[in-house]
């Protein structure tokens, strides 16, 4: 029996930096959105990092909660995916309030799987294009405020 986790995964995980915006679907987070970066992604889930500047996240409260992910595509379109938080951990020091969420995608349609596959395929392509996408996405957050509503 393989106990290290890799043998149990349904899909290959790919290391890849890609912007994501998300909302935690709990009453305490009704009108709050967060911005972060994927660091791993597969067809069944992802790992992403974000900063919780105001200390709103408590790991025990959000584990197993649903999240709504908003992903901006290079063509300027956006897609929404639902996922469940399966792991939460601090990514940095106590003072930074940076977290890593491991999520499992829920009920993906074929077209959504296709889009995730296309995002994964960008991994080794034009990284400059990806950073330009991120710069535009991050700039939008500054114009809307930290918790864009």
C-alpha cells in the first residue's frame, strides 16, 4: 500500500503559478473575496496560496467548506468552479498571515475539465504572458479595494 499520497491521486499534479480569486461559502465570509496564486493544479483539485491581510481565516472553521473559484483566462474570459477545502496550512511566518488551501474540485463539466487542461498546458509556454495576466488581475484588485464586492 502506498501511504505517501502520490499513488492515491487520480490525476497528475502540475507545479504552475496562475492567479485565482475565491470566495469562501460560509456566512462569516458572505461579501469577502480573496486573491491568490495556484501553485499546484490537477484535473481533480489544486493548491493555492494567498495572504489574509486582516486575519479573517481560522483553519478549523474553513476546512471542508465550499469555495467558489474565479479564474481569469488569457483570452479575457472568466470561469467559475466550485471546490471543497481539504487542507489548510500556514505558508509563512506568524506575522505574514499567508495560507495554503488544498481544494478538491466538485462536479466539473466536460467543458470545465477542458479549460483546466488548457490552463495546465500553458505551464511551459509563454510565462511573460502569464505575468502580464497576473499584473492586470492584481491591478484590478487595487482599483476595487482589498475585498472587491
